[in-house]
């Protein structure tokens, strides 16, 4: 059995690193992260409140991957007594149901139909990945990972004021976890499937989303965690997840993103990441894990470096006010 039975347990647990933590600690340019940012996040007493878009995505995932019922709420506004009353009545008889405003419910049902009854080659392939192959859905994988301290450069450690722990042979053990939408295998390949909803599923637009939300980096992280989990499963987990595909030899790993456009277009896409992008993100992942391990070891969480500089107004300001 997975260590984390509910989403609340998964996100509240502070013992295991997850991808969202690494988004906050990373020093990658334009990401705006730092060890201090992660420390501030972990010190928060309550989890971030999910947005309406996040709630919709969670409901759609639950419907498609876990068989959880979707139920419409006809009250016009979230948070009102009428809305909460409808939710309470539904959950009393169906505790695992996802409740959505009626417009979102109709949209989610249309999107689900587009996945389950495909009309395109990409849609057929997406359905094959999601329901055609033997596998496991919405399972939390966790394990212990050894991190090579030399992946963090001397320049970075010195700049942040961290100690000299990156010497040769310095390895740190950290605990990692990931909630993977679907894990399956086919012809000797481990296949990780990530289900996404997007306002625009076209290649160009979704490539921009992938850069913004670090989906390629997520692939690198998921690959590592899934492999560690398979090697370190407890006997109970082995019995519970003893599927034929887990006994196969994994000669290669494939990662597919199934993207469903979140409107009534019926567009379903399937994307793989560029191998060169994956290789570069794996290098960044190793550095981020080493940074986390050393900050934890020293209990030192420095902010990102900041220098006095000249600020220039963006070009759009002068286009609008020139």
C-alpha cells in the first residue's frame, strides 16, 4: 500500500521530497527559486488553496483514472450556503464523488467522452496508453535516493555560503515521492503517462506550457522515483502491486503526456519530450537534489544572490507610452 492514502496526507508530509519542492529551491534562471523560498513554503501551517482550474483538473483526473463519479452542482456561486448544501447532500451518499459547477461538469463529461471515444490517431493512441495497457493509476511511489554531492558546483556552494560537502564520494540519502498518473509497460519498456488538461493543446502552445510548468523536468524526476520505488518496495507493496508488467525487464523508459484541451473542441494530443531537453533537465535535477540535500544537512537555507543593478522598463511600456 502507498504510504500516502489521501491527497491531504501526500501534500502535508514533510519527510519526502516531491517535484513541487524542487521547483521552489532551484536556482535555474527565470524560475525565481531559492533554498529560502522552499524553507518559507515548508514553514507554512496550511496548504495552498486550490484554484478553480486546479479543482477542475483534479476532478477530471479522478473521473478518468480512478473511476470517481462527477456530479453537477446547480447553485450559481461557490462558497454559498446553497452550493455547499448541494455538495454535502451528494457526498453523504457518494463520499468519493467530485462535485463541479454544472458548466464545468458538462465540460468535463465532454472531455471524458473525447478520450474514451477517440476519432483521431492521437486520440486512439492516448486511449491505448490510458486504458489499453495493463498498469496502475494514481499511485504514490516513494523511496530513498542517494544524491551525489559533486553535482553541486563549487561556485554555487561558495556563492550561497554553503560548506564544502561536494567533495568526491560525498553522497546524501534523501527520501523522494511522486504521484504518477499512470505507470504501465509494453514490449520491455516502462511507460509513464501524465494526463494534462490545457486551454490550448496545440504543439506550440503546449510547448510554452511545458517550459512554464517544467513538464520535461517533471519527467526526469518521475523516471528516477519510479525506478527507486520498484527496487525498494516492501513485501506488502509487492503483493499489492504484483502486476505482470512489473516483473518485466525495463530496457528503456518512455514518458508520454496525454493532453486534453479543456473546452468542447474534442482535441486530444499525445506528446513525448525531446531527448536533448530531457538530458539537460536531468542534469538540472541532479544539481537541485544536491542543493536540497546539502541545505538539509547544514540546516541552512540561503536566498538567491542579488546584486545592485540598473532597472530598465520593459519594451511594451514605451510602445504604449512613447
